[in-house]
């Protein structure tokens, strides 16, 4: 997946859950172990504490693995 696709899917998942999506957004691509699935973690309102949306996407399928709203 490209970074733009990841951002669009994460934003869509947050809006579907009726969570506030605030800029700036931090996204990172990572692999938990040396071998294994690659995932993306997207965090909205990345420079502030509270009001954050965290979405974790699978790189191969683009499906949402986890999502959470962190009010504070």
C-alpha cells in the first residue's frame, strides 16, 4: 500500500466510527519481528495529547487490524 492509500483508509475508519480526525497525522510502516506481516500505524492529532485516533492497518490486505480513540 502507498502512504496515501493508508491515510485514506485510516481516515475513513475513523469517520465511520464518528471520531474526530485532526491534523497533523503521523504514519509509520513497521514489522514487529524480523519476519512477519508488515503493518501501518496512523495517529491523528500526533503533536498533542488527547483527541487522538490510532488505526493499525495490514500492509498486504489493507484491512483495519485495530483502531482506538484516545480522549485524553
